[in-house]
C-alpha cells in the first residue's frame, strides 16, 4: 500500500468509526475492536489517526456490523426480481466505504485502468480510481459524439439477444492492467463483454469488482474467466 493510499485508508476509517459510534455504545464498540474506550475517543475526535492495522480492524467490524446491513436496506427489488442499486451508487459516502472495505483485496492487484460500462458502473469505477490514483475507461452502449475511433464488441445475453458496446480507442492501451467493475453482476454478460474489449486491445485483466453479485455467479466467472472476482455482498 502506497503511503498516500495508506493515509487515505486510515483517515477514512475514522469516518467509519464515527458512523459505528452512532449505532452502538462505546463499551460495545470497544469490546468488538479490542480497543480501550479512551483510545476510541481520541480517534473519533481527531486527536490521533489509527494505525494501518487498527484501520483494517475498524473496516472489518464496520462492514460486518453496519455496512452490509445498510447496503441491503438500500436495495430495491421489483416484482420481477429486477434490482435497483440507485440508493447505493448515488450516495458518495456509502459508495466510498464499500470501496474502502474491499480495498485490501484490490490493493493486491496490479491496476493501471478501471474499466466499466455506462451507466451505473461509472460511480463505482470513479470511487475506485480516485482511491488508487488511476484513470477510468468507460465503454458506451452507443457511439459518443465527437469520438471517431472505437473498439467495438458484441455483448451477448443469456436469451441469445445481443447489442454492441463501444470503447474509444486509446482509453486502454496494449499491456495495461485493467480492473473491470460494475454495480451488479447478474449473469456476467457485461463482464464478459468488457473482458473481450480488453482482449481486443491486448490488455491484461487483473480482476473484477462489483458491489452486488447473485449467488454462485462469482465462482462461475472466476472459473470461466480465470481472474479473481470481488463482490461486496451476495444476494
């Protein structure tokens, strides 16, 4: 972990700790983290920045005791089973802490670019790229005005229907290491199309990150695509 990234992580753990403090008494929080209440108070009040190891412990408890529940409560599922993640991806604080909670896993990957498909994946990609200090590449469902040259790939759905997606040439270069990201992975059609874009330009896929995954899709994609798949929560 680079020094600037480590400092961001540690500082954001203070915000996570402050949120936890609103939901439970100091004594309980102290017991979970095995940190004396006086030390917790110094962190919350900004007098001391937690060490890296303490920040990791805070995020582990924050995810387990607060963040997963908060994310699940913000998901909207309609009568047809369609999932709406708007209340998550449009909340910068929640989205930031989702990324921070999984940061250690992404930090082990070599990443030059963060790639997503418009539109709901864009906020996720930008949060990750901002933390890592990397650039974002966005594939489009229609060709963007003002851009002449594109990489074009067919995205095939389980039903057999398909569409084309377009990535402006130069967004990802040969040899780049790419993290593919989206808000939700349902069938993997979008992920596979983005993988094919990377293959077309001879870029390397380091891994895949999504906020939400349907059951067993991660294992299926890891086996099929041969790259690690990280999801914050599984439905």
